């Protein structure tokens, strides 16, 4: 694929596992932004929960190697703990709205 065509590829054209991985990285970037935490804590909680669900999907995906699946599963556990801590310390009454599976 020529370089110019590669830059025109849309996210929806990615293979499903790569789309989940790309979406997860984008969510992690958004979650890490301090301004997001201050302006919209509920959105941040929802993003954290979605990151956890995406990591679970990646840990179970057949296209991923076993070592990658183990890493994704370990990261999911860490995101669950971090999301729970974030929900407990949220300055809003939005902790119950974040699904922390």
C-alpha cells in the first residue's frame, strides 16, 4: 500500500482486534488528561470502565498471542482497581453510574 493510501485508512477499516486496541489506546489517552478529570469526572469513570472491558476483550481474542492475552488480563485487573479508587474519590455522585466489571 503506498504511503498516501495508508494515511487515508479510516478506523472502521481496521481489523476488529486492531480497532479495539486503537480505541483502547485512545481512551487511555483521554483518561490520562488531568483536565478531563476536573471538568467531567463522570465521563472519566465511564472511560475507565470501557478501558477495562476492552482489555478483557483483548485478553480473550483468538488473534492475540497467549503472552499478549496474559498482559491484557493483568492490565484489566489494574484498571479495575484504579477505576474503583477513582469512583470512590469522585467529587460527584457519579460513582454508581460507572460499570466496573
